[in-house]
C-alpha cells in the first residue's frame, strides 16, 4: 500500500499551486498534469481534483498570479517617471522585459490561452488589469504630447504587438534574439523610440 503525505487541512490548494508554479517555471506547462501533482506531492490521486477539476483550472491560478505580478511591475515602473512622458512609456515597455526575465516560463501560461470570464473570472479580471494599465499609459502619453486622441487604439495595439512579439521571439527563438536582459532592454528602448519618433512626425505634419 502506498503512503500519502498529510498536508495540513486548508493548505492543500496552496501546496498544489506552489508545486505547479515551480514545475512550470522549470519545465514549462505542457507536460504538467494533475496526476503528476498528486504523485510528486505524495497525496492521494483524487486530492488535486477537489480543488482543480482540470489542468486548465490549475493553469488559470498560475496565470492569475502572473497577471497580478505583471500589473504590479507595470505600476512600479510607471511611477519612476513623469506622467505622460516618453520615459514613462518606455518604462512601461521595460516592465515587460523585467517580468519576462523573472517569470519567463509563466509568460506562455498567460498568453497561450484566452482567459475569458467564462473560463475563470478572477484570471480574466487580472489580465484586464494589465490591459487597462497599458491603455492608461498610452492615453496619458497621447494627451501630454498633444497627439490625435484617435490614435489611442492604434498606438496601444502597436506597442503591445511589438512587446508581445519580442517576448515570443525571446522565449522561443533564443538563437535569433540572444535574450540577455541587457539586449532585451536595448531592443525595447530602440524599438519604442523609433515608434514614438514616427508618431511625433505625424503630429508635426498635422501642425503645418
């Protein structure tokens, strides 16, 4: 007969999340499953299923943690610079690099799935928080720099596409990007400055 570990009452869910987070950050999420969790935690086979009906439910908890970490990082980086400044918008982008370097394996859990409220309301809300911070910084930049307000959606998508694309390449095409923290920050700063220079030129043309 196999033995099982007695995890204190009320602490099993936290232990499962902690294990899963460590597993994902070391191995990625694709091979993670609830049977592996029960085996490695040495608990009964059915124990994880009392808290997470499916692997997706467990991953949603990890993504929730990731989105909140990213949002906190965005907020902290934005606070370092004047509201609506170019430096602040570049800092928003550097927050993505900071998160990517610290939590690289978790990034795929956050973005390989579409975390809608019908899948997990808390995770969807956490993801929306990062989006609203992103949009708020873009709006502040546009207002402060005197750009056309109608550019907000376009700029928000361009900045996000640039950052997300760079993150995916850094994670999955390391030979191309060579993703050291210094190189990623250099790429972010040069790419963002080039993009913002383009928007400044459009503004200046409209003034003449």
